[in-house]
């Protein structure tokens, strides 16, 4: 029998609505106790690329998986320092309305979610089989998350409660049955939820009524990006090293120009001497905003 190798990594082709972007700013890497966390609008910053006639896919309609354009708005990235962007699957925070079983299949256990408790921008995911593969994480009563514990949704269907007459009074009389539409309740089965064959009483925990949960997609793995904003970039450093420059002999104004011959920086050059006229220092002083526009490069060289 031949043994094959199978890969599980695939490029993500999610929509920007399935992504959350968190941003943290700190003035420098030496400051580690400053947290300015904020949530950015992923639909405004993230744009997917689509196939064209040169890439082999359906031009204009098929997302080129794994390739997205990330825009950095100047309104957010306007200070010198370190920006850390944390990009993760969107989190849907809701609560468990009930934990129950199906009336026709009492061995099938699941959680029931009321769509009225779901944020409106995510309700289009809560449809028949719309949450398959999503991850469920659980919160404690004090708001903390149960660490390193989650369940995976294996099915999700609209449902409605039904009252069942049971001979065993210790069992719940309310059970659920699937419906095609017209319900605000969604019945989700989870994995693992069945008891092991070697210990039938060890029922896996899938949650409890009124417990807060976090539902998130598994389309891609979260990652972080460090962006360092400095005063100079490669182009501005090149102006000082290789750009056109002039020095006025009469007033000692030293001027640096950019690639378009615009004045980029100006300095005052002068000497400091002692009372015996001995040279002590040569000074280059930044003129700041006090620019002498008569030192235009074109005017000087012509």
C-alpha cells in the first residue's frame, strides 16, 4: 500500500468582515507598559485581490487566496513610534440560550443560540450550516476565559422547542427539532460532545445555559505585524547623502534639496571662536521652519 503525504495549509480567501484588526501604539521599544489598544475597521483597511486573465482564475470574481492589500491610514499612523497590528479571525460574542437534545435523536446534544443575542453584523453567519468549522470558547462567570479550552461546531440548523412527555422526571421535557426557516433559534452540535465508549458517564463539557461564549471562524491563523514609524525613510536619507546641495558663502545658509529640487532642509553654518580668535567649534544649526526660499536651486544654478 502506498503512503501519501497530505498538506493541510491553504491560503485564506475570507472576506474583510471575517477579520478583526487590533492596533497598539508605544513610543519606543524601551517602553513596555504603555498600551493604547484600539480596534480598526477591517472593511476599510483590508482589500482582497481578485484573479485576472493572467493568473488563471475567474477574472474579477474569484478571490486570489492569501493575498490582501492592507492600508495604513495616516489618521492612525501619525506619530513616531512602534505600532503593533494584531490580525485575527472576527470574534462573535453571544451567550448560550440552552443546552439540549433533539426530540427525534435524544443522543444528539448541542447548544441553542438565540439570534436576538447575536450582533447584527454577524447574523448572516447564523443560518443552516453557516457555522460549521467555527470555534467556540467559553467565559467564566467573572468574565475571564477558560484558557486553552474550545469546541468545534460540526453542524448548525434552525430549530424550535417542543415539549416531550417523559417517564423519567429527571430529564428535561423541552427538546428541539429542526425547522427550515422562520426561527430565531439555532441548534449547534459540537465536537467532541459524545461520551467515550470506555466510560459512558464522562460527558464532555459543551457549555451551560446563559453562559457567555466567543464564536470565531477558523479561516486563518492570527498573526501580528510590527510597524516602526520614524522621522526619516530611505528617500529622505538619500537627500542628505546624494542629493543636490548648496552653501551660501555670504550668510552661511546650507540647503539640501529633494529629487524634485524642492528645499528639503536648511541649516545655518557658523564658527564659534574665543576672545583670542581661536576656533572652538563649527556649528550646523537647523533653521526649522525659517526657510529662505531665495536659495532656490534653479535660481542659484542659472
